[in-house]
C-alpha cells in the first residue's frame, strides 16, 4: 500500500468546506474520497493539511492518502483531474514515506485575504474578494499588524469557545499591499486557529476604517476574549496559498 501526497487547488464557493460531513457529500474531502475509493476499489480516507471553511479557496492545499493501486503518480493525477468537478484540480502527486501525514508534519502555512475597495462592482472577482465600499488606511493597518507578529496567545482571534488545545501560535509575517482598489493581506505562520485569519483581517479592517486604534491590538491579545476582536471577514476573500514541511 502506497502513501501519496497531493497538492490541489479548489474554488470553495459552492462547497461546505474541506471536512467530510455526514449530512452532505458536498465537501472537498468527500469528493476526493469518493473518487479515490472508486479508483482503488476499496475505501480510501484522505487527510488534509487543514480544514478550510465553507466558501474558502485553496491554491496549494496539501493532502495525503494510503491506497492500493497499480497506477503511477502521473496516472493518478490524470485520473483525478478527469473525474473531479471543474472547480477542484490536482496539480501534483508524489509517493512519499508511509509515515508522512499532511497535517501532523506541516511546519507552517501561508494564507491570503483579498479586499476590494470602492463602489465599482468587481464582477469577475466577486467570488474571491470581500468588497468594501469605503477606503481603508493602509498605513494604520500595517502599524497594527506589526503588533501581531511573533508568538502570542490568539484566543481572542478564534471562534472556538472551549477546548483544551493551546491557542498559542506564531505569526512570522503579515504583509499588506495595496494595488489600485485591491488590498491584499498575506499571513505566514506556524499554524492558524479556527477562523483566526478571518478575525485578524476583520480587526485590521476596523483599524483601517478608524473604528479601532493600533493600541487596541495589545489589549485584544491580553483580553483572550473573542468579543474584544473585530468582525469575522467573509469566507470568500480567503485562500490557502501554501503549506510548508
């Protein structure tokens, strides 16, 4: 039985997130497992590097599965792309060590969040950006973002209410770039909590709107209360870009 690592892309608009669910087969994991089970002729379970939310996209999601197949890696990739929906695509397949695990072995991730400002409709980007009619103070957002860099307890920036798992994470970099009407937020860190990137973005947007000051960031971190942070930015603006090992 081989262990195969795949890198895939998907438009998350119509899916109920990555994770398989009993109530629906309309998930990324569900679609992949159904196809791989058919290909291998026996049940296949696939592990993703992380669970993207409903509506979130991926340019570089990593997953792995164990399966018995006579197909080469090139043939596996061809088979998957032939039968997967047009909004899910596999861009790389390789056979890896049997102990490789896409989630447990991941060292870091990069997420990108796109915001379009202004009142002009963005017809062709509307599924991939958060449209914000007002201008935002980029300099203030950069100043606030700098206070989030490093190792902190990000309990205020997750929607998870309870749990024994640590909410301490390390953010290596937050880049905020404005290009015309688009503002792109790029986050690189060792891992991200449930809704963390979207709440970080919502908080920084509120700084850009002038609703919060940069000094609020330290207070929010210290509070360790979700209610102290900003709004949950819409899922459609978020994409998983890369996973590091």
